[in-house]
C-alpha cells in the first residue's frame, strides 16, 4: 500500500450526500479500516467550518485529511491545509466535484476508498486569488477560478436551491444570466499579453464544471495556470458557445484565447461590479490578482487507470 497512513481525519459535508451516499461512506470507512487506516469522522455544520477542521488537523499533526464533500468543502479544506505537509484525500460528493473528475476518482465511495489506498502523495501548486480588499479575503484554489460571466452565475445560485437541484441550479441561473447579464469588460493582464475580456477562466485543472473541460492543457503537476479568455460581449455568441463546448471544440472558437502563465491581474474597464469565483464559490470582485503558489499542498493522487 503506497499510503502508509494510520491516522486520518474524515471531514464530511452532510448536505452533499443522500442517505444512500452516507451508507456508502460507512462501507468506505470499513475498507480503509481494513487496510489499517482509521478515520475520525468530523461533520461540517456551517459554511467555512472545513477550514477550521483542516487547520486543527494540521495543529494536531494528523497524517491525512480526507474530504467527503463537493468543490466548496474541498476548497475550504485546501485553505486550511495550504502550506502544511498534511496531505489531502478525496471521497467525492457534492454537485460537480471537479477535483474528483480530474483525478479519475469513481463516484462510488467504496471504490473511491480503494483508489485512495492505492494513491501516491504528490506535492502540487495551488492558485491564490486576491480580490479587492473591500470585497473579500485571499483564497487558495485547487481547480479553477474565474471572473466575469461564470462568477455572476455562481453568485446568483441560491445555496438551498443548489442543495435540492444540484447541477440544474447552475443551468437555470446560467440561462437567466444570459438574458440579464451585461457582460462588462475588464482588462486581463499577464506577462505574456493583455486583453479586454468579459470572462476569464483561470485553470489548474482540465475539468471545469459538470461534463465540461475548458482549460484542457492545464496540469496539476505543473506550477502554472492555463487561461481561457473570452473577449466578446455578445450574449448570442455566448449561447452559440454551448454546443461548441459540448463538442470539445472551444479552443477553435472565435473570440476565445488560451495561454499559460503564473500570474494574472484583472481590472474593471466598464463601470460595473465584476464578480470572481474560486472552485465554484463566490470570492469577491475585481480588481483581483491570481497567483500560482508552488509547493503549496500535498495531494493523494491515484495512479492513472
């Protein structure tokens, strides 16, 4: 077993799983225990609590923090673990779970537990989003951040509706924002180039949300972002991007540019508030900077299947 770990904390977001999922979680814990890994179950009761639980695990020198939750719970745990040597493992739950898709972790929790036991610990970089001081605190992210149209959708989704409707809540708000959002411009500035845009995706992973992959040349093992920058303000062109995205051909679309970088600054051009998101959670507004922080997190990564 590559993971020589006996003492793990298992942070669970109970809102991110049905009763059947919780039954699977019990079986997953038995599988881990059968291989010598004991897990202390810790439930989150409120937003932000996973940050505290992960930080406490670091203070207690625990050997592993496992998160059974969605992108938001994983992001909170990442912000508690960043800069420490305590590894992060994932048992997928939630609405999308980009990181689980990126690591090819099965949605079935017992199977995911077996994959976790066969994982190797890899040190990776994280992204760090630093929004306007008046709108939020700096936040690490492991998968993806964004500014503009996608962040407007994230900010508009009601958490209670998301708990009930899952990914459909994002589709519903996506179409609503398509009709009402003004697609304000902002300046995307990197060392490589600068553009005025209505959307920027700051990718550490190939996967984005739902079934989509956008920054398909991003790599968790490389300390850099891949950016996807959309320069059009046309709502109709955004609508036309949907089938292109489904077909995996967004890289060929007009008014979309991709490049790699280690830092990006985004500053409003039009007199509108422009929201940002990290790992699918609201994270403030522009102006903002996004940095790659090398050697920031130890991640339990299953070997490719």
